[in-house]
């Protein structure tokens, strides 16, 4: 394909040693049809798709025709999946290359659902339309919520069916990421026990994401500290908006600090720290409240990979790594407390803040209060729910107002702080399902409307009340699925 789109590929990952990847092209599909193109993201990437027709776009985003300058490959990585270590790799994804913008920002362009690779482990390498649209919706919502994330540039139907429990419409998602280097990438290389390749990976990661430590003499230690900081912030942001990733395996933790891999992800409606939506998470390993300890566990696996380069003395290396990992709790708790104080518009320090926050959360859990709407109500938004007339809640509100007065700040300043961090809109699970059901019938109006609403979660336009409502009462537990 001629480069009249402004693609500017410069493929550094493809130059890494053989152990890191398999050189492979996407498998052509029968009858590609573009479903959705993210024009806002295309503009950010400096790409112009206006001069090519829909058939050419469909062929491009299905991988039937690759842009000039690509060097497509499947990445090798490992992962602890629900705690069990497995050697993995891109079994249904192909990184076509790295696009560099005019601002010198580098982005991976990856096709997800693009066919078999040597890492497919018996799978068909394909994806279904529903899960790819789910990733598009949720990743764009997370981006709009000001949380670091991979993004979605396009979804294209393949014109072929994929066999799961039923025959489903096949599709390919174009994913954009600052990179796809994962904790699992380090695990894969560390398992090969080739110290030279481990050094290459650390240098590559530092060059790409953390150039400020490029000349450090303690690069492995500095990298570990920086990744812990980024992951702490990411998890705090998830907790801020009630997001449940659902499959926090080590191959789904990006070294860049971006949210990656939207499988059985969902958002919490009524507050319950034990909330799990994923059909494959039988024991709640990745429940809402377990996300911080699981992040720490994943980072401990990352630290293990770096041991040979932390210190030549293994005992000293283990001691150093352990101290750094143990500090996760302190970093997280401080960030979490500051985040929750922002959600309540509290300035300054007060010894009772933790108790005030916990008593609200306990009330929300006991009364099954909606997580998003409770904070909207405290921002004086018109949320109609009798639950907020309940005496224990009104008593808590009095305590909160007394604490707020200690700030010596006006109400306007408090609400301004709260509005920065408390979304009025999240992609409610039942609204996402409505969009996916309609899309399966070739009706994309519901999807387009949902996407337009979640673009401005802190300041939505027009009539958005239906997107604030929790799901209708149902005896059936809402479940999400991996889509593999």
C-alpha cells in the first residue's frame, strides 16, 4: 500500500535477537469490512485516511495489505496465568511495526485476531467481533478517564466465522500501544537463562520508556523502582473509577504502565470489594480489592527476572529486590489515600481521614450503593435514589462536611477537585452489552452513541441520564468472558 496515509515505520523490536520474536505476516482474510475507525486517534498519530476508500481501509486493517515500511512479527513472552507459569507469545496477534509521529512519539501498531503464529498452542489465532468491540469501547473509555492505556484504532470484520461455543463473526482489532513489553517478556527471556539477552531487553526497555536512567550504574534497580511507581499509580486509577481488569496475569502487565489486554474487564456498579465478573476467575483472584496485592505479586515476578543484574552477589540481589517490592505497600497506600481524599474534595492532612473514607466505603458495601453515583451525589449532581436519605449516610455526610470546613477552602474549590477525579459516566456493563448485541445484528448506532457519551466522562454533553443508571435488577449474575 502506498504511503499516502503518513505512516512512518521505524521497527526497533524486529532488530532484537531471534529469541524475542517470530517473523510472520498476518493471515489474509476472506472478505474484510471496516466496522469502526477511531478518527480522533488517527489524528493524534498524524495519520490521514481520507484519501483511501472503505475497501482499501478494510484490506489495510484486516492485514490483507500491509503499509510500506512494516516489519511484522509475533512477540515471545511468558506469563503466570492465574498463578501458573507458562511460556506463551502472540498466539493471535501480529505487531506490524512501530509508527513514529512528527513529535517523535513511537507507537506499536498491532493486529489482534490476525491468525495463527507459532505461539498459538492449537488455537485458531482469530478473534470474534464482540470481544474486539469490547476492547475498543473499554480502552477508549479508560483513555477518556485519564488513565494510561493501549488504544484502539480500528475494528474490521473478517467475513469469516470463528468457532467458539457458537459460530461467531470474526474480527480484527488494531491496537496502538507505547509498546507491548510486558512483565511476561522479561519472564520469557529470564527463563532462557541467557544473561546477554536479559541485558539487551533491559537496555531496550530503558531506551524506549525510561531514558532518564540510561546512564545509570544501577539500571536494573532503577527500572524496578520506576515500574513499581507506574503500576501503583495505574492500579490506584483503576480503583478510583471502579474498573476491574479481570485477568491480571503477568503477561497482561505492561512495563510502560499502560492498561493492556481488555478481556473479561468490566466496571463495578454497586460497591463490593469482592466484585468479580470474569467467568474464568472462579476464586476471585482478580477481584476488585485484590488488584493491588496482585500487582505487587506480579512485580515480585518481575523483580525475580532482574536478580542477575541487580547484584553479582545473589543473596544481596535478593535482599535488595525484596526491600524494593516490600515498599510497594507504602507507595500504594499513600497514593490511594490521596486519591480517595480527592474523590471527597479534601485538602490538607487530618488523622481521621482514613476512618472517614473507610466508613463511607463500609456504608456503600452494606447498602449496595452505586460506586460512581455516590460520588456524583456528593458533588451535588441530581442523582435520585432513596438510599441517600438513609440516616447512617446523612450522619456520615455531616462528618464529611465538618472535615471539609477544616480545609479553609470554599465549596467551589472542593467541587472542582472532585469533578477532576469522579466521572459522572462509566461504560456501564449493561450499556456495553446492548451495544455489542446490536453490533452483532449489523446495527452500530447503539455503539456509536455509547462511544460519544463515554468520550467526556467528567463533563458529558446532552441528555446522559440513562448512562448513569445502574443495570435493572436481575437474578442472573453479570459475567464477562475472555474472548479467546
